[in-house]
């Protein structure tokens, strides 16, 4: 995936007009810890604010999307983004409306009815299995109401899902937000100009989504420490018993 940086997009007067009064889809990372309906840590929500505030200040009609948790089979109330909409409303000082879905006529109607500077939050994208499968028909429906795309979800940018990669085939320009640009700049400096010796700690449940990152880090770091569920795929590869733990046998 290639994204123009949002600051660079705004550098010219012509490109600047793309922001103003356009229907902008923003992929955020709102995968926050919840205790019932109470947010345990709103760091990810606060980190997304600069991009959202900037778009609102320029009169864009902003629609936000994100996943939350790991829904098994369709909508589950415990994975609703409702608490995130409420917290974002507090931080923005204006109403963030929660859509009842992330695709369909109800969403299209809400987007069409937005005034300049309005903010809409789509319901959990992973209520649809097609999201993680990046199915073309779903992607087309997902992208249809919008004029451009901003990816500001660093934590999910490595995944080719409908809301991260698929929509870029339908929405142009597709740009990075301030948070994603900041993370990439920091990461580049830490990896390429960091102090030596250097160790990297990589977590996550699946090797399949991290293997290219691990290969790149092996060339740049003195040590790579692996944690999370993907440990068991490595242990099984070493011939150890992993019981009923998560294992990606293909890897």
C-alpha cells in the first residue's frame, strides 16, 4: 500500500481543495480495552484526534471507521463502538454520531446528510467477515459513499483488510493521517539511527501477519524477541508440544 502523507497533500493549493467539504473516510485504531461499556484506556482515541480535528477544521464531512475486539459471528453488543463515539464526542466538543452499521443504505443516508465538519463513526467493521477477507464486493459497498480515504491506524496498517487496503482501490487520493505519519517517522529513526546493540520485541497472535516485519528486523537488529500467541507456531516448528494453543500450521 502506498499513501501520500496528509501534510504533503495539503502543501499545494490545488490539493488542499480536496480536503474541503469532501466526504472523507478515516480508518482509525479504536481497538480500546473495555470493561462492559467503560473504556479502560483511551490512549488510542486521543491519538486519533489531531487528524480528525484538522479535517473538521477544513470543513470535511468526516466518517470514521475501526474494528474492536474479535467478534465471532456478526454483531455483538459487547464489541460495539458506542463507548468510543461517546468519548470522541467529549474530546472533540461536538457530537460524534454512531452509525448502526458500516455499510448499506442507512450508512449512505447518514453520510449524504452530513453538514460540513460533521463526524460520523461507523459500527465495528469486523461485524462482517468480509472485512478481514478483503472481499471485493464488500469493499465496493464500503467505499461507495466517500470521496477520499485517510489511513491513520498504524496498528492495523500492515493488514490488507477492506478498511485498510481494499478501499484504496476505489478512493483517490488515499493518504496517511498525522498519527500514521508520526509513527512511521519515529520507527524509521529508531530502526535506522538507533543506539546499538538494538533489540526488537514483537508480539501478536499470528506469524502470517508479522513474518515480513520479522524478516526486516533480522537484518537491522541484534536480537529479536518474540511474544504473544505467535510464539506457539515457532515452538511447534522447533518440535515442541503446543497443546491446544493457537498455531498456524502453514507457517
